[in-house]
């Protein structure tokens, strides 16, 4: 999951390498959750595979590394879990509630208000579970399950700008073939040369920065470029 700027100092300097090792060497590109998120997975382990369609949400899986005790400084192997977005969000759900409650209580106290108590004794709660698709039916993408946004609320052109990471063949062309976690094609006869690099592509600016050897190394450039567009759309204050 994206790291908040105020928490960057809590992660070790080689966090990107640690995270990549957990996700692709130990987990072999598949979610390691075996019930940590509160769900019962078929076969005991979450079937979500990195850069493939999630069997429950229908969205593209981007494997992340979760801290089971919610402490970024603790990078022991036993505390780290390769997790898909759904499992990671469910694992962190109760912790996020407590953190948000404490933040709101501090803001209220700073403003001289009273009566808001932090929920420091919350029991574990989970977000609603998306329905598992019936056998033989394609899963419904998550954005199709949500209400359509109000057109009157779409007041910023940022909604029409997308910044994404695309995989590249050794010759620099985009790779759209299914590959293994190692980057090699799943079908040897497909003609795919495998994935060598990852590039950040903006729908408004084209390719951003130089290609990166790992997807995780391209994510900071993706976030920085997206933030630059948001900053350009923020009205100046006098």
C-alpha cells in the first residue's frame, strides 16, 4: 500500500528490496494470506496472483507487503506478509479505525473541544466482504459494484488524467502477455520475450522518467508525477 509521507522515516532505507524479496522470492508472486484478513480462502490460501485478475474483486492484483503488527520498523520475516490489496486492507482495517479516532481526538483537543474519545479499545472489525463469484462466471469488476459518481462532483480535470506503470519487453515495447513472477512468459510459444523493465506512463505527458528494473522502484515516480498534476490543479491561496 502507498506509504504516507509522514511515515517514510519509520521504514528502513532498503525497504523496497525487503518488500520485493518477500513478495517475489518467498511468496512467488502470490498472496500469502491464510486467514489473517478474516476470510476463509479456498484451499486455505488466498489465490490472488500479482498482476493477474483478482478472483473476488475483478481488479488487477498489485501484491503488497503487510506488517502484521502494524509497526513499519519491525521487518522480521515473521512479521511480514505478501498480501493482495483486499487482504491488506482487511488486515489493517481495525488499526486504521483506531488511528483515525486518535487523530480526530487530538484535533478536537487542539481546537478546545471536548467529548471525543479515541477508540483505543476497539475490537477487531472487518470491512464488508465482496461476494465471491459463482463457478463458471466472470467476476464483476469492483468499480461496477459501486454507485456511479455524481457528475456534478466531477469538477477537476484530474479525473481524466491517469498515471500508470506498464511492463516493457527488452526492446522497450509494452508487454501485455501473461508472465510468471520472474517476468518470463507463461506460454513459451506466445512469442513474448518476457518483461525486462517497468515504465511510468501519463495519459497527458507520455512516458515519465527512465524505465526501472522492478515495478516497486517505479512506484515512487508514479506517485510523484500524479502529485505534480494535483499540485498544478490546486488553486493558489493569498
